């Protein structure tokens, strides 16, 4: 596949390095807890790695195991997704790049995004507000 999104609570790799072709992109959003692992940690050695928060991803994200095993270092992480969006850090630089985005989830970003989407929906008269 060209794009692989993982969203599991796995603690062992579900995708092996030898299955990955040039140009593949991974978005890893599974249950972020210590020891979480959805993809073979050796994929990190051949990929451009991006995270939402470097310190958080190094401790509870998909990036944790490759760092603990010495496959990559925190310094190997190309950057945070916000830096890519702002153009401060290049994302894919070649069509053959294997890229990984380790999304550990940042609560304040989720809240800001939700608030923004509610604002836009209200402006466009979309959706229905319900009391919970």
C-alpha cells in the first residue's frame, strides 16, 4: 500500500519491514501507552520520521521502541508535524521516501481543532447542537 494507517492497541509489530515498499507513508495513531508497537521498529531506520510532540512520542508513541532499542535517536526525528505544516521542516523530499507520522495525540490541539470546526459549522449553518 502507498498509505498505511494503524489504529490498534498492539504491543507487537503487525507490519514487517520486508513488506514495505519505497514511497510508503505510515500514520500511526493506535493506543499510545508505554510499549505500544504497531510497525516493525526497523522500518524507522529507513524512514523520515515525524511526530506531533518529540518528547511525548519518545516515551509513549510508536517511536518509543526504536529509540529504546537504539535503532534511532530523538535527534533522528525530522520534526514535529506543526513544523512541516508551517514549512519550517520539509516532509517528503523524494517520491521514494518512506515517511512515518507518529501521532500520540495532544489534548489541547484536539480541543482547538474541535472548537475551530464547531465555529466553521455554525458559520455555515451545518450540524445540530445537542445537549449531553
